[in-house]
C-alpha cells in the first residue's frame, strides 16, 4: 500500500502535469503596478509635485497621466519657517483624502484647526475634483475627520502608541500631526550639559530616545495600517562654517532622519510680475522614498494659497 492510496493524490506534487501554483509576477511588473495604483497616493493638488513624488517609471506610451502624491505606508515630514504654508498644505491633503470618502485623523499640538476653514477647502476640492460626483456630501466628509488636541507629548504618545478603533478607525488613509517638534522641544528642551556626568542618561540621551521611540511608533503605525503619516514640523537655525546661519528641520536627530521616508520643505519668496511684487510659495523635495538627492533640494514646485487655502499650481522649477 503506497502513500497515494492512503492519503489520496497530492495536488501540490510537482511531478504532476497539472499543478495549482499561483501565477508568478516579476518584481518590475509588481513595482510598476504599485506606482500606477491611484489608491496608493494622497494628492497634494500640485500636479508637478505629485508626478515628482511618484518615482516609479511606468508605461510612457499611455496617454493617461500617472497618479502621484504622498505614498501610503510611509512617514512624511513637511517642514519650513513660519508662514510658509505648512498648515494650509496639510489641510489640502486632508481635503483631498476626505473627497475620496476616506477618513483623516488630525492631531494638533497647539491651536485647533478652524472647522469653517476646513469646510471651505473640502467644498473647493470637491468641485475641482473629477471624482466629486461619486463622492459623498460635504457634511458626510466632515464626519470622516477626527480631530485630537494633544497639549503635551505624553498625550500624543498615548494616542499613537496604542491606537483604538475610536482614535484611528478603519479606512483611515491620512494622519496629520501638527507642531510635533514643539511638543518635543517643550518636553525635552535642548540644554547645555556640564562635563560632570550625572547618574543615568543625560538630557541629550533622553531626547534621542524619544526621537527613536516616536519614529519607530509612527513607522509601525503607517506600515501596519497602510496610512500616510504626515508630520508638520518647524525649523531651527544652525551655524555652519562655510554658509553661516542655515535653516534646518527642528527634528534633526540621526534616528529621526533614518526613519523619514519622504521629506518636503516649504518656503516663501517674492516675484515681480507686471511691476508688482507678488508672494509665491514653494515646495521642494529633499528626500523621496528613503533616498536623498545629490543636492539639498532636488525639485521645486511653486504654488499659491488663495481664498480658501486651495493649493493652485503656478509653474514648475527644477534645481
């Protein structure tokens, strides 16, 4: 009596002519399919910036534009000086996500976001989106926005460390954390350490441990929930030998740098048009999908913030 007479025919045996193996897909084809799926991205409403954020080389013969934007499953940092449009940028990301019927979690460290301002952006994004006909109404979209005020770093850690169904529900595609650097600097300020080593880790070591814990928690949250985690951060100044005073991100620890997948910098400048000085906002890519470009800013896109903080592309620049 043999094996097959006792256990039956083994359908997974490779000596059979007909097997039940899954069809194989090449890594290049899987990567191309991933870059062509619009559900994997959160649009910024800036077409040139969205295309630059999608670094997957797809089918160039297709007439349809490639989807683009911030990718889900990653931690993205957007930093810049005050007045550079960080909050407006984050609100536009939230509005674009809500227009697709997905949920958004907004965590604010200090000032609450105005509901009227957010509603205006949602309405404007709904009218300008080609998929607005199939989207839900504006009141229903506003219900998909969950707002939390984290006055201290401990409140934020408690929120993201053990998320519940009420804090981060299902179908959540975007989490925006505003003023995270201010919470960290208030809880663990940068202090001059004396040469005398006290017992236990010093302030710098404890601050570094906080950075490592935060970025690992955010990475786990983004990967396990397939969520785009956007951190809006302020800037700091650093003296450099050749360049003098230079603006850098306020979250500048090495462990934090390694955990950030994509980093955008926002800044503001002025142009002269028709003998009139106009204010223009710029968004530059400093890091994309874990890769840092040869220069400090690889590509720069210009945009404008108008009546309801809708991001409008003006032109594209390459540095």
